[in-house]
C-alpha cells in the first residue's frame, strides 16, 4: 500500500518539534524511512519553506530545524572548526564586533559561520551581531563604555582595507592565510581530542536496501536527463510515483521496480494520471515484449472505440 507523503512530512515536522534541530540520519530513524527517502522529503519541506537548513555541516550533513528553533542551533557550535569556534565564542561574549579592528583570521572565520554571525553596516563601518541579538540593541558608544567600565582597553585598530560589500568574502593576503593556518594547526594539536562515541548502527533490512538502490537509480537517471523531481507522491515495494518537470512541463512518472508491466498496470497508471490531471510516463527495468510495444504504438492515435447497435 502506498504511503501518504503528506503524513510522512507531518512526521518530519513533528519530530523536529519534539527533538529540536536534528541531523538527517536521526530524522530518518524517527520517521522510519531510508535516508534517501528522508532526504527527498526534507528537500521538499525546505522548498515549501516549512523547515530550515543550516549553513554549517556536522560531518557532511546540515542541521534541519523549525524557524522558531533558530536559537537552539548554538548547541551544534561544538562541531565548528578551531578558528570558527573561537570567533563564535568571541561574538557570543561581546554580542557585537567591529569588523575592521579584528584579527584577519577571526574576520575570515566570522564569514564562515553564517548561521551565528550576522553582518550589518553602521556609519559606513561593518559590524557583526550574534545571531539571536537584534540589531536594534546595538550602540557603538555603549559597547566602548561597557568595556572601559570593566577595565578593558578597546581592541587596538588594525589598519586594513575596508570591504566594498558586506556579504563579499574577504580574500586576505597569502602571508596572513599561511599564518592563520599555522596557528590553527598548533591550536588543534593543543586541544584535547574528544572521546568518540561509537555510532549506533541502524539495522537496515534487505527490502530497505533494495528500495534505496531503486530510488537512487531513478534519481540518477532523471538527473542525467535534466529532469527535476518536484514531488514524491507515493511508493510501494514494487513502484515509485513521482511528479516531475521535464522541459518546463509537469508530468507524472510511475517507475516499476521490475522488468515488465502488463495491461492492468498500464490502466492503473492511466487512472492515476487522470487523478492528477497530468500526462504520464512509465519506467521499467527491462525491455517490453513485442506484444506490449505494439499495443502502446497502436493506441497512441486512437480517439475512442465506439459500439454500433
């Protein structure tokens, strides 16, 4: 029986509401779907603007979260690289930072942590704010007074060329890059290595592996033809139903995980396409019989069959 994709999407949203910002592997486990299917549903929810995806990566995976959970992203800051983590802590403690007085390596790092460091301009100067602090709370004079009252000296100004655009990534000089890289390597060596927890291996059934392989095969084929998947309508052990866009034209695609289809299955595909009011395509894994090929060719231009009484 085909699964209702809307129900699965609701499960994803419900999981995020309960668990908070999560990695795709954990979401897949909660909704009891293979990673490939879970990733497809997450992509749909992103395009529908129902969930958000982080710029940062934990390993190679982004973090998915609901709009109202943005503050909870900070718990993933431990996965930032050494210099990025330093920039994150500095920004969190100070709330606001003036770009031009910072060390070049920190300036570069701030541009990498887009989830946590938000740039803005004030009096032709570039500043950074901690992502959950509103810009309205910024006051340059207040920040200086607070530092002075604490007995801190303002950070000495480092003369650097100002960025022309606030969102353009700075390209520091080769010597600076080399210096920052060397510092990062030294710092990484000094940091104690975290104890790695053994990941809990998720049991994957043979049928799940088969479904994942089939889905990936269809996806790769569609990508090679520059055909876009716009919706996953449903899937069973034997077939996959997708809404696709080919040359700006919407189509229904029914892909069968077997070599051949019969007349009954073609009729079912036709009825499914009528339900969505779309032209349709059928994919199979092998060549059709000559009889089936001739039948399809024969009905291409058939208008209807009338009964004469």
